[in-house]
């Protein structure tokens, strides 16, 4: 078999295209393949598909292809152009590469696989391409995936914020809790940030949303209430977020009590910060003995911790009525505890109680969103941070968007 026939099979070149010649450069470890087409053909307009005679050719271009025995391989051709009566002069769609691509579709598929398993820099070393070229492939894949994404109904969504830099710099994320995918990313954490997601939905899609898990953040609440019917019965405040507030209240009590005890030379609470933040069943075995002693002491921190643990029991009920009964007793205990941080947190939860108890209608949390947030943080670390948020967004969609990233090959 001659080289031209071999590379016709390797590159998947089919009529009307054929391999004209092959050049092997042993010194530079490179293979160059030239493709040409049959004469007197009619070509489809890339816009409307109408068959039109050949108009002329664009200048010769080269596309990086899969390596041949570890030799870099490049496919060369002069893309045909047609003069469509409706759309004017257009370059025809080539069977081996997308419009404006610098790589063949088969190479892009390999590159996407590599990029999904490594960071950009690692991919450049494996694929032997530049950082800009690797990023170009990633961006094309995300653009292709977003365009191909079906208009589906996300029944349960999670809304969360993500810190993207030093200071108070945030992004708003909307996630599909059932598919575990990031559906939308916006700048900042304002009402307008979340408004953009809802404005991009059809009326049917908005009506199909049954529940929204979120942290207590007034701009997000206002956005949901603006765009969703009966939003007050669809918002579910995330229990982990609420328990984080309680954990902070316990820590405030501990810090104040620790300062008071230290002034009297008492080091009882020294080194105990994280013990009080554990859920009881998650306490490491090596700390059990010390923590058992601390709980039995007449400490304000121990009392605050007990109140925190009692709040956790709220979500163990199966019926809303029993949960509400538990909350009333807990709320009385918390607000009469004489522990100001605990009282403030209890009043905050009471203020938003209706959307705490919607959990018993829609038993969802933002655990999926937090998991995606953790994955996004890993992406950020792998890239050693993203100074440009326009780069961070495609990276999130690439790894967490559940998109169809691959180009369609023959």
C-alpha cells in the first residue's frame, strides 16, 4: 500500500477528497499530508445547503492531526469556496475540521479527553501544543456544548455563590440538583446576577421548577420571587448553611468564654475550637475522652453546642408538623439561653422559618451544589487561580456543565 492510500485510511479521507501526496521529515519528526478534491463538483453552501458550483479556493491551510508513530502530523488543503445567491461567498464545510479550527476533529476529541484528566499546562506537554492552542480547543468545546444543550426543564435547582478572587469577588452559580451539573454562571451575587438565569428560560421551563435550594441571601430571594409563581413555597433554605450559622454562634460563645477563663489562668478551652464544630457522631475517636469531659463541665460553650446539636434534629422528622413542634421548643431554649450569638442566630432562623420548613415539602439541600463548588475549587487550584474570569467560566462549564463537548466525526 502506498503512503497516500495509507494516510487516506488513517485520516479517514473520503470522496470527493483524496490524499495527493505525503512528505516525511525524519529530522523534525513530522509528517505532512496534502489533500485535494475531484474537479467539476457542486458544493453545498454551509449556510443553506444549496448545491453551488466551485467559486474559488481559500489559501492553503494546515490542521494538526493525530500523531503518526509519535511524529507530528499535519493535513494540508485549499478549502473550496462557493458563491451562494443568498449568502454570498462562503467557505464550504470540510469533513475533517470545523470552521476556523486549527486541528482536525479527531485531534480535538483526543485533546478534550486529555484536558478532562489534567490541567491546561499538563495537556500542552502531552499533546505538544501551546497553552493558547489548548485553551482554544477547550473554549470551542464549551461553545459547541452550550449551543447543543437542549432546552430542558430543571425541576430542582440549587443557587450558590462562589468566591473567585481576593476580597469580595463572587460568581453566582445555578446547578441542576438532579443532573449534578452547572447550568448557569453570572458575575457577582446580586439580584440581577440570578435574574439572567430566569430571563433565559421559557415560561414552560420556569413553571417546571418545583424547588430552589439556596442560602439565605436577600438578592437571590428577591430574584426567585420575581420570576417564579408561588416562589414562597418553592424556596428551601439549605440546612447545611443554617448549621454553619449555628456553628459560628457556638464559636463566638467559645471565644468570649475562653478569653474570660484565660484572664483567670484557666486554660480549659485552649485548643478546643474544632471540637465544638463537629457533629457529635463525626468527632474523631482520639478526641472523644477530652470532649466528654468538656461537655460535663458547666461551660457556656457546652450549652451552646447542645443547642446546636438539638437544631440538627429538626431535619430528622418526616412530618412538617412534628418538625415545627420541635422548632418551637428549640426556639424557646435558644432565645432564653442568655447566649447572645445563639439568640441572634435563633431569631434569624425564626424570621425565615417558612422557607426552612419547606424542606418537608421539597426534601432537597445544596449538597450537590457544594460538591460542584468543591470540584470548581480544585479546577481553580489546578490552574493556579484564574486572574481572568472570562477564562474561569469556560473551565467550569467544561468540567461541570455536563455538556456534549466532542465534535461529530465521520
